[in-house]
């Protein structure tokens, strides 16, 4: 890419960003769009412009986002969101300090080396951007010392601020646990791998007697996990008919007019998708199905509670210090019996995974790792298959009725040009869901843990296939003949390609923050979808609320994408320092835009109290080590005899990660007892309410009295954050 093309690409991206910002400024001021731009505040019962000010000033959102405190973020979006902003701000500060030193030093050093070896993969061309990179430095030149020192500067600054960030996140986590608010998960643990029931005992008697013997004073009661597959199916069907009934009643009410006060009762067909079958009155039909399913649900609830008990349970304690101690204690001589972990929020538990036995979980984990490794290293195979399958020639063979369609010349041209690419985009868009599914298959028991596992898999996939894949693939493709003639030159050619590839990644980073954050802030796509649903699909308030429900920050995909940028910017920071301001803009603008979204838009799905941070820290260190190894190899190609002096850097980074793991990580694995006992609760915990908070909706029933409630040995999938347990 030459300089003019780069400027054109950058200018176009910036122009799109400005257009999106103008749209955002105009659209957010319209009252009808409040549910798209301020859903978080609306759900919390706040005025959309509360704590801020309504203004047409395009920079008002920046002032509000910047002036908000970390505690504001925690109060509205939780500790997880605050920790995510610690990550963004930490990388931003690292890049700012790197840029302040590297840009005024390395750029003049590179551009003034008139006798430099023009290292590029552009077949003899060398543009203005290449002259600003390390590729313009003569091999063995004394000027390489400036780049050498820069490697140490970036590494030391990164490690220093990572240490500060880890310490700060540890503080945020401990302060959250010290809260006097009563939270049901702090008084419970989850036990798996319960041994077979002894003869003459029930499962509940077995569990109660076991934990009463160990915790005679603090044990409250147990809740045996059951297989809820069938009861969930009935409950979901029942809820579906309740929604259909509400919709039918809303349609009926809307049909009543002055001219026709009796209205028109809605009808539907009972067959597939309401297209075929007998035509019935929708309201009467839904009422009949609801009555039928209610009776069926009550019967299945009793069967589930009595006959479908599993080898897992939730144990409740009357003291949160005892619960914290129990969650990190070894309860049996072998690891495959009575294994425990601290209970998450009720909404986080993945019930089907709780019954999976220890050795099955281990086997599943290694099997999933193997599948992910295959996907990472051989993902081009399914992509090639999809691309081949979606060619017009093959599609016409499979679907003969398309022959008449593809005869249209213009349509055929468009389909041939874009159909395989669209199939590829769809395949890659499915990747996060695939990785989430694989993480669930491991037997992981909580949603936040699944997100962390999927995030790790996605990170390795993007780094290996986007960063390393583009560098290796692009270079080998362009220099294939040279590699074929002289295979020994492959390392030299790969190293020499780095400055040339920097332009591609620089443009990639610019596109990510201009287009990506422009779409994020303007929310054009969610806005269009909401208004289409509102006009054509939504008939009830519940349907309308579902249409604008914002979801959460989606850490499973957002953090790996950010990590890819970290890796790219680190690896090219010394080779092509011009990438540093673009990286700083990405994380600085991201901090502002996503802070606005966290305060006004997104609603957290769960709270893990910053449990993601150790994984973020480790991946930043991994990116740092990759950068240090890359620089060591590149200095070797540049025939810099002092290149071995860079070897202490990766060693230092590994030691830093080891020290962090030893010093901080245990408090992320388990809650420390001093934190659990640090503050008094607001009142006496209502243990019955906390017990009931874990009952799933499919097992709840208004007809169940207190005695029958003893049989409810499962857990609730959701509980309001505002519920009082005192």
C-alpha cells in the first residue's frame, strides 16, 4: 500500500466516523430513541438524562463519560465493567508513555538513514511509510541501539503498569466482597461428585448428614440438583403460550373502535408456524393450552423432585465466613468425591453441567482443547469447503431451480463476486458461538467461567490466524518462488517482511476504532432493528421491551478483539513506531465510548467481581513475550551483534507473570477469609429468601406450601439484584 492509498483509506474511515457521530448526536436527542441510547437508565427507573444534561452539543457524551467516577461504573454496571476499563486505561497509558519517547526519537533516526536497506515485500517499491520504520535502517548500523533501548523501555513500562493494575483490581474485588449487602451466593457453596447414596438413606439425608457433621453450627440446609430438562421444556412452552395470549389480547383490544366496539377476535391455525391446521380463536386456544400445561407442569415438577435427583447439591450456611472457608477446603481424600466450589450468582449456574463427574470433566476438557487446536491450525479447510460449496456452479447442481435466477447477467456477476465472501463472513461470525458451545461442553459450571474460557480460545484463534497468519501467509505468498529456490532464506524473508506488513496492520487498527467505535456509539443497527420490530412485530409491552433489550458488554468477544490490537501494536511499536498513536487512539477512544455505553446502554448479565483480570493480565504478558521474541529475531536479521542482550526481556516477563500468579491470583480463585469477615452485614440474613433465590422458575409454583418446599432441591436461574435478603 502506497502513501496516497493509506491516506485515502484513513480519510475515508474518518469521514465515516464523523457521519456516524453526527447521526448519533441527532438521533439520541429524539425521545422515541431513548430506549436505544439510554436503556440502562430506563431499566433502573432513572430519567435518561439524569446525572447528565440534555444537549445537542456533540461532545456532551464525552464530558459525561470522562467525569464519571469508577464508583459510578461499579454502581451501574458492576465490578466487571470497572475492571474492563482498568484494562483499557492501562494499555492506553503504556502506549502514551511509549509514544512520548519512541516517536520523537525513532522516527528521525529511521528517516535520516540515507543508506538504509529498503526492506519491503512490495517487489522493489519503497514508499514513504516504509521510510518511517526500522526497515530503513542499515544492517549493523549503530542507529539500531535506539531501537534496542526502545524495546527495554516498552517492556519495563508495561510491566510496571500491569503490576499497578493487578494491585488495583485486587483492591476493587476485595472492596466489593466487603460490602455489607447480603448476597445469597456468599452464603452457599456448590458440591459435585457426591458418592452413591448409602442403603437406607435418601440423597438429601446423605448430603445433610455429611455437612452437618463437618459444620454443625453453621449448616443451614441443602438443595439437591435435579435433572430439569423435561420440566424446563414444559415451562418454556407454557411461557410461550402466555406471551401468545398477551399478544392476542392486545390485538383484540386494538381492534375495538367506535364504529365496531365489539372488535374482532384474533384467530390462528394450530399447525406448523400457524400456516396449516385447524383455525381457532387465539384467546380461547391459548387459555386452553395454558390450563393444560399448568397441570402437566405440576405433575412433572413432582416427578422431577422425587425421581430425577443428581449427584450435586447447593449447600447453605448461616455464616458467610464459614461458606468462604468451605468453598476452598478439601472435603474428601480423593479429588473425585465431594468436590466443592464457591456458589456464583443464581443466574450464573449451568445446571446440566453440575452433574458431570470429575473424570468426565477432565476428558471433556482435553477433547475440547484438541478440537480447538484443530480449528486454530486447520480452519482454512472448512472455510475452503464452504467457499467451494457456495460457488454458483455447485449451488446450481444442488438446487436446480436457481438456473433461471443465475441467467440474469447482473445478478450472476454480483453473486459470483460476493457469495463465497458472504459465506466466509457468516462462518467467522459463528465462531464466537461455536467457542462458547465448546466451553460449555467442557463441563464448566458457571456462565462467567464459560465466557473466560471462550475468550481465551478466541484470543489464541485471532492471534494465530489474524496476526501471525497474515504475516506468514502474505509473505510466503509473495515470496514463494524465492522460498522454493532457497528454503534457507525463509526466516530472513519473514523478518524482512515485518516493516512492509506494518502498513496493513496500521490500517486495520485505524478501521477498528473509526468504524467499530462509530457503529458502537451511534447504534445504527440496533436502532433500525428496534423501530422495525416496533412497527411490524411488537403488540405488547413485553415484546416492546424485548425489542430494545440491550444485552451486556459481551466480554467473550470484545476482550479478545482488544487483545489482538494489543498484540499488533506491541509487536510493531519499535519496528514501525507510527502504529503507537493509532493504538493509543483505539484504547483512548474505546475507554470513552464504552464508558458511555456502560453507564447508559448495556446491562450486566452477571457479576464475577473482576474474575476476568488474571486472564487479561496473562494475555497481555503473552503479547509482550511475542513482541520481545519478534524483536530478538528481527535484530538478528539486522545483524545487530548485541541482539542476545534482549534475551533477559522474555525471561523477565515470564518471572513477572509467575510472581503475579503467586501474589495475587489465589485471591481471585477463592475469597480470602479476612475479606469475608471484614465488615458487618446490614441486618440478619433471611436464609429462607436466599434459599428460594436459587430455585429455578420451572420448579416454582404458587401452590407449593412450606412443607412441600422442602422438596425443591434445585436453584433459581435468575434473581433480581435489588432483592433484599435481610
